């Protein structure tokens, strides 16, 4: 096993961190090993949601929980991290990337989401063996192998091509549990832990055949399944980490090295699998994270410790099976305990949590509003970023930084567009639509015969005789454009496009013969308010043919001209 931290180093770190008086809330985690790691740093566990600097919980963080965080607090999940942690979401995201980058994203077995992709997967029947997984289960629950998918095509499953050529050690199939710390999503910072676990199946592996498809202890490497087998050997000695059915990652790497395999290349491939997988959701995750972020002096408020499950095939190519957002921190064996305790300890150290931001926040809260600081400038943010990066390099312990690293330029192509780039892309598309609109308009203008003939308002028509569409044709407008009034209450005719408003807003039209006292010509119609007898005298409008159509006010007692 890799010696992650010497006792001397640990003592020095403890001295440094003891002064910090950090409080951690462990109310929502069942794993004791986290508290044990906290005790090594002499930090305190608190049930308080306000006092604590760190929340550690076993389930996803909800938007509401994230919003409630105080600016100095951190939590061990990112909002939206189910996009990696749920099998169906991971399938959707990696398939999307594979469509764009087929050669770079070929580390995930071909996967389909049922029932949505039932047609696609139906065609593959007979060519391969499938491993069928319930969307939301874990620890191998409900997983089975099959050749025929017909009975399941309308159910909610994730179906994967079964990798039938795994790399075997002692004739047994195994998979690797790699721990990955996503320390920041924007800017992206990913760390891989150098120690992990290798989980072995308990029955010797034979290529899948009809009669062995049901043998879970042969085809599945889950600890939860295999530990129930009578053949399972627990590792009881941390000094012999290459024994039993759960071993250390480093012991397997050493075995491969001893067999003459290129372990360095394998590790590089694994790093790429991890970075590209996280890149597939970086856009969504950073949007969720940044859209609700506090004015918090550049504190990285979320972090996530993922468990990546990797299977090696017979040519030593690493395949991603799944990503666990809450990897198990149960410690059944001394080896388990030693690896997981070190992992948590190194994670807490790398986070570099300090008490100063909390103090600053509380002081600011007491100060009047005008004395509170404004948001960090871009320059300050960059300075802060460099400072954090330098400290990270000092506090790596068992971690290695895998993003950004020397492959940063290669990874750039998989990055989602940056906010500014996205804005310019949207503007470009907007321009394209505008140009298209213009072209179409020109085409329409060139074919006037295809349009309905424009109606003209004759002098014996009231405005309400025209429906909204005719008015639009008459005025050539389809929107109401507010006009300033012309002199003596005359309005240019275009203002009556407002008649497109609800009927109730249109003045009642009364024919002249219904109002004998107005003595108007028989053919002429006028717009008047409701019957004069019922209301106090109100102005009457009539329409007269002038250059632009207009209303003209006439007094009730005035005669029509
Ligand atoms: P769970 O979350 O229930 O553990 P996994 O996707 O990790 O589900 O699958 C469980 C086990 O099944 C893995 O540990 C591995 O041994 C085996 N397995 C999963 N997918 C494949 C595959 N495509 N090819 C071969 N074996 C697989």
C-alpha cells in the first residue's frame, strides 16, 4: 500500500490545522470514518447549521440546501451532480459526447436507455450479451445478464453491452474503485487519489454462456454481493494488501507492473476517462453552481468526492462502468479503514478550510450596508485563484491534480463554450435569424398579388365594422404603435389599430337614425358614447375624409357639418 503520509508530516499538519478551529456538521452522514478523520485534525463536530464550516451528507444536495449555505460554508456535493451519479443521466451525457467525439469518448460500453432507445437496442439483439441495470439502484441490486431484451423494452432500465473479455487476476474478474475529488467546477479542478480499492468476484471467470448467465458472483464484482459468498476472503492485514477479494488499488498496479504492463500509460488513460466524464457535465454543473453563488471572496463552496468504477479488459483498456456520487465509506476491514480514513483526511486538508472568512462575514453583517464590500473584481479573483492553486500544490498528500495538467490543451475541445463565447454565439444566431427574416420579407414584398387585396375604409364605414385582421391590412401594421396626438384631438388613423384590443374597449357604434336629434345625413355613421338620455353629454366622434383618416370632435349640440 502506498504510504500516503508519514507520521511526522501528519503531526506537522495537525499542528497547523488545530489552530483553525473548524466545525463540521455530520448530521446527515452515517459513516463513522469521517468523524475519525476529523478528530485527527482536532476539528469539532457540531449539529449547528449556522456555526459549521462544512456540511458532509450522504445524499444529493438540493437547490434549496445550496441556496441556504452561508458564504463561508461548504458542502460535499454540487447541485446537479446526479447528472453523473445516476446511471440514466450518465448514459445520456456520455452518449451525447460520443456523438460529437466518437474516438475520444469510446471508454464507456455502448449503453441505451429503455424504453426511449428500445428500437435502437432491439436491432443489436443477437449480436452481443447485455447487462441490464435498474436506473436508480446500486451495489449490484437488480442487475442481470441476458441475450434477449424483448420482455424489458418497455421498462425503465439502462442496458449496456456486456464486456465479456475482462482482465483476470488469479482467474477472477475485478474492477477498480478510483476516488476523485472535484474541488471546483468553475474553474474546473479535478484531483485523483492515488490509493483506492480493487473488488474481486469470488467465482472463477468463464465467458458468458447460457448456463452461467445467472452467476452473479462470477460476472459482478460488487463487494455487497460477493461478501455473502462462502468463498469470500476478507483482508485482515493492512501490510498484506494484495490478499483476499478486496485489495488495495496500489497492490493491483504493482501486480501489473511486475507482469510487465505499462502502468503509467494505464494511469494516464484512467485520468483521461475521469476528466472527460466530468467535462461532459461541466456546463450544466457550473451553471447551477454559479447562478446561485454568494458574494463569498472566491470560496469554493462545493466539492464532491466521487467513486469511479473502472473495469480493465484483457488488453488493459480501462472502461468506465459508473460514477458513484456517495461512494461507500463503510470500513469492514482494517484495509478499508486505513484507505478511507486517509482519503477523507487528505480531502479535508486539500480543501484548506479557514476560519477567517467566517469571522469576516460576521463582522460585515454587523456593519452598516454602505460599509459592506462589493463583489471581487476580475483581477482580485485571478489573484485569489493563483493563491489557492499554490496552496493546493502544498497540500496534495495522496492526491494528484489531473485537471488542469499538461493535457489541458487537448481537453479544451470538450469544454462547453464559456459564457462570453456563448453570448457571441447567441448574437450570431440572432443576426442570422434577422437576415433570414429580411430575405423572406423581400420575397413576400415581391409577390403582392398573392396577398389579399388591401381593404380601404370608405367614408360610410365605422371602424368597428372592420375586424382586427382587416384593420391590420388597412394600416399595414400588426402592432399598436403609440402616436402623439395631433392638434385639436385629431389622431392619425394609424392610432386606431388599438381597436385590436378587446371589444369592450371599443366604443359603441350608433347609427345616425337611432339619434334623430343629431340630424346627420342618412348614410353617415358615427361613433358615439351610449345613449345620451342615460348619461351626461359626452363628446361625439365622427370620421371625416381628410388626407389621413381622423376623428374630429363635435359637441353634442353641434350639427354635423
Ligand atoms: P451498481 O451500481 O449496482 O454497482 P454497476 O454498473 O457498477 O452497478 O455494475 C455492477 C457490476 O457489474 C460491476 O461492478 C461490474 O462487475 C459488472 N458490470 C457492470 N457493467 C458491466 C459491463 N458493461 N460489462 C461487464 N461487467 C459489467
